[in-house]
């Protein structure tokens, strides 16, 4: 039962353009969402998060949008840079104090110079 | 220089042998976690520990064991009972259970 879904295994974007990575979830108890970036053979790096009380959180080139009614979140990267090429994982947590993060399967983003 | 270290980076073992993966953190985090990543899959939780001398099973604990004798250390043992141990193993920690988790660099285990 995949509670967090990233339906696009891969995405290619021209350098300088906007990258939009999508994530859907099914568990209505999720109240905190995170995006991680991962290079091959390395651990994931935390990028940005959003609480369910917000619908947008911005940090530099990265913005996460949350649509609770659609159970959908997205990560926008503007402008896209070659160093952004990596696998991006969406993760969700249900209620503070619940230790478990549920991860999506990841989207491989390739930035084309 | 605070962070999470995992050693070794690459590990090879013969089938039937137990192997222990190291995870150390100097971030003063209370909670620590072990995940496994397989090709084309997300991260799956093996075990987690919210506090010293306490740990709980995650989604795929069978064939694994852990200990948490010190706040800084959370070693994972992959036993011979684990049917498919070859994978990339990631350790993470967070200030408190449920907070944002920060990951180590990972250990790639190959069982021959």
C-alpha cells in the first residue's frame, strides 16, 4: 500500500527553466511533508518541508506547495541548475511525535545544459 | 564539524555471515533510524530508536537487529536470516522523534 506516490520516475528540464516535481498521498493523517534530494551513492539531503497548516513554503530557489483537499504537493525549482540533477524524494509524517517518515519512490531530475 | 557518519562505505560479505553496519552521530540527536534503499524503490524503515536503550521495529525488521547503548551510536546487524541483504543502507537522526531527519552517507552492502 503506497501511501506516498511519485508517479513520474524521471523528469528532464532545460537549465534556467522551472522544474516541477509532484507527489500525491492517500493518508489524511499526514500533517508534515518533506522533500529530500539524493545523489548516487550518497545519503539524502533535506531540502524543504511544509506543515499542513500552510499551503506554501519558500526557501531560495525552492518552493513547496501543498493542496490538502487534493492530497497533493509539489516542489518547484526556479531557475533549474545543472547541480539540481538528482533523485528527489517526497516524504510524509502523521502527527507530531510519530517517528515514521513514509517515502515516495523518487523522481530522477535531469537538468539539460 | 557535526554530522552523521556511516562506515564502511562499501561492504562485502559471504552469504550466511552476520555483518554489522556502523552509524555514529555527534549532533546530540535523541532519535536515530535505519533505512534500506533498493533500486527503483523509496526508503523503507528497518528500525528506529527514540532514546537510549530503547528501539522499535519498522516496516521491514525481519532479519535485522539493532542496539542503542549510547546516544551517539546505533549499529545495525544484518543477520543470515535476512533473505535479500544486498542493498544500500542509510542511517538518519533527528533532534526528537518526529522531527526532520538528517541522513548519513550510506553503506552499500553486497552479499556474495
